[in-house]
């Protein structure tokens, strides 16, 4: 199937891919948010050690 001849099908596939990527990013951020936040605060020059 040639997606160029079906722009709506191509758009649907693109939206599905973006949705999967977005959901994966949200899941990763939910899992690692506290770790990332702790690392950011630890390396921040505003915590009194820099």
C-alpha cells in the first residue's frame, strides 16, 4: 500500500507513531522524574555548594 496516495492513512499512521512516542516519554518521565529532579538539584549551583 502506497501511503503517498492515501494522505489520510499516512496522517493516521503518523499520529499513532507520535502517540506511542509521547506515551513512552511520559512513562519514562514518570519513572525517572524523582531521579532526574534529585540529580538536577544536586548539580545546581543554587544549593549552597557551588
